[in-house]
C-alpha cells in the first residue's frame, strides 16, 4: 500500500515510537468490546484490510501520542494520528505473518496496559466522588479559614558555619554569644547586626528579613519564635546554615483568601487526598508477598553472642 504524503510524517513517528504503538495496540485490544457495543455513537473512521478504526480509537491515540506531535493545526494533527493508527494495524499484521514478537511478552504488555487503564479510571472516579461542593467547602473552612496564616517581621544576626565543622561551629557560637551580650546590655539589634553579622546583606540592612510567613520558616526558627513576644530577642540557636540570633519586630495574622478565589486549588487538594487515601487503604487490605527480597542469614558468631 502506498502512503500519501499527508500521512508520511505519522509513519515516521510510528517507526520512532514502536514501543508506544505496541502499548497502544494493547490498550485497543482491551477496550474493543466496549467500543463494539455503541457503534452509532462511535462511527468508523477508516477500514484497514478489514480492521475498523473508530472515532474512539482516534481519541485514544490522540491522548496517547497526539500531544507530542509538533503540529499545532488540529486538522493536520488528526490526520497524523489516523496515519499512525493505520500504520500500527498494517505493521502489526505483517509482524504476525512473519511470526515476530513473543506472545507471552505481548500478553504481559496487554495486561499492564489494562491494569494502568483501570487504575486511572479508579483514581479519576475516586477524585470526582470526593470533590463534591460540600466537601470542598468543608476543607476550605477546616484548613484555610480556621488556620489563618501568621507572618512575622524579623531581624537576624547569623554567623555561618558548617555543622560538620566543629571548630567553625564553636567559633561561630562564641561570636554569637558576644553579639547576644551586646544586645542584652542595651545596644540596638540592627547596629550589632551591621557590625557583627557574617552575612553581607544583613550588614547592609541591619539584619532585616522583612515579613515572612511562619509556614516558610524552618523548625529551628519556629521553635525559637514560639517562645517569643513582639520586641523580644531569641537565645542563640543553630541551623544547617550556622548560628543565629533573631529579633521579633512585629507579627500579624493574614486574612485567608476568599473561597471563590482558591476554590479550584482546594478542590485539587481534596481530589489528591482522596486518591492517596484509596491507594493507602487498598495497600493495607491487600495481601502482598515480595519474592525478590532475600532475608540475610544470621552469622554464626552473632548467634553465639545472642546466646551469651
């Protein structure tokens, strides 16, 4: 059969993506019964050596490989997808004639594709069931409305040191103690930051970190802030970046965004959580026996030690 120029790009794509075509053919095979039941809603697009290609096949192929096609023209993209389907049928038929391919391997691919398809269907259905208007609104009220974001205006003095370098960390701690003593004796925090901080930016700004959300700060910062009131200075504390002293200049509660503004984001979160929960639930209920994990035998001397 001669392939028209309009379909040649699809032929080249099919050759380069042979593995994807095999997987797609497996999906076709597993979905064929459903397609045959609704012929009026699923018109025939082409017949290749007696094998029908239906509109649903084109949609499925477009979902699978259409997004990777370089063309932006919808009509041309459709022709290339149909060309790929034609080539898949022709070449798979020829491969069967030449008795190519491992039947067991093809069956495994078909089973894998079927399982993937069913898994995706379950995840989509689970997400859609979970994302009712009531559930989305309740999630917004419970998480967003009842947990307003707290922002803090901080100043910081930092002495950088690698936690693995004990000498550098000890030296940084000594400098931090001197800075803390100066502040405790009444010196202005910003002045001490400009003179002593190991961070060039802090030297310029007097350690001003501006407003930060508590949610974006590390555990060490939040642990220190939980014990502080506005205007207070923290004890010296360490992080992976070095040794710190912070001053809580101000703090404020930020009003949460309106429900209508973030509705879709909350809905996506509800859907994701529902999908994660069903995976967790089904894993817990399943009987899973790993055959590829070998338990290492206990060495004889360890056995003797345990007896003693």
